C-alpha cells in the first residue's frame, strides 16, 4: 500500500486541503491510478462488493451523506472487524473527493489487478462462453458490459484495442460491483485470438455484413463472442480471425445497436443455447 494512503483507525479529516484528500483526488487521473496501482470505489453497493470479493486498502466515510441505515451498518461492521482502516471526512472534504452527484458518503481505495490472459480460467465441466469487447471508448459502456457479462454468466471478458480504463471511476460505477466478480483480461487482438483458439473456443463476431442470423448460429459449444464499437464495428484485425460472422437483424432506420445491448443479446442467446 502506498505510503500516502496509510492511516490510523477512525481518523477524522476536516480540511479540504489535507494531503490525503489531495491523494484521493489523484485517483481520478488515469496516469496516477496506474502509477500508484490503486483506484477509487465509491458507493455502498460497489464498496460492499469490493470488500466481499476483492481487497479494500482503506475506507473514507462521511455520515452526513449516508442515505440510510445500511451505510452506518456497513461502517459499523468494518470497524468491528478491524481489518480495513477507516477515516472519517468532513462534508467539505468528502464533497471534494467524491466523483458523484448525490454521493452517499462512502468511498474506498482498492488495489488494481493485472487483467492478463494468464489469469483467466475457463470451466471444464460445461461449454465456456467468453465475451470479447473491442475498441470500447466510453467508461460507462465498459462498466455496463461488465455488468452484462456478470448477469448473463459469461465466464470471462476480454478487452482488446481498449481506449478507456478498466479502473475509471465511471466504469467502476456503471459495473455496479460486477467488476469484482467477472474475470477480465486486457490483450491485443492477436494474443486474445491465440488464447481463445488454444482453449478450443469458436470465435463468433457480431457483424452487420454477415449473412447468418444470430438464431442460426450454434452457441451450445465453447464460444467466444466478439462485439465492436457501435460507430465502427469490428476492425479488420478481428475480421480475419473470426470463425463465423453473425448479425442481429434490424428492421428500423437505425443501423447499429449500443455495444452493450448487442453483447446482451448475444450472451442471452448463448445462455439459451447451452440450457436448451
């Protein structure tokens, strides 16, 4: 844990200019997050899931912003367990570090993890489904995709040509805590495709130019589903590596779906096929 984040239990910081308040502010910056190997987790739902499924370095809280008894109960439990340092902030100090409108008075600091392909493990007792998202630019989209992957039992999420940051506060928030339950890897297209093929997965790409409809493809076997950005779709680097191109038919004037919507449709079809 970085020295700037060491704290005594139940310290109370009132000044907005406190060095530790300024250190928390640094976690809004991608370069600083990477340098420190840390990121901020704000909100009761996200922080409680982080504490349950991952590691929390420390927690800052402001009772004046608590939305209900669950927030106070969470802090009471953390305090009784004595494993995670707690630090109370004044209203002014918390408003400065919060990245949300209508904050709920809870923010934690967590360690980043590697997000490498070697960390992924696919199930051996059933056909695996892996979601691959290419060229995701918006943190909100990324977080939503993580939540969708969690909801629809994707065994892993691989991100290629990633523009935004997995640990961006907006991505963490949009994931609603699913960031801590979905195995995630960030990789090049070539490395991702090589790993998927070595695991015996068929690589299916969502493509508007495909002739085969989504319901005509067989997702009951080990499958990787590749979705691209709604603006550009899949790039040429992925097209040449696909085993199959499949499309979601569209009958309106729109010619594309939000990438998270497309991912959800494909994952539900895969889930239906495997449980049919």
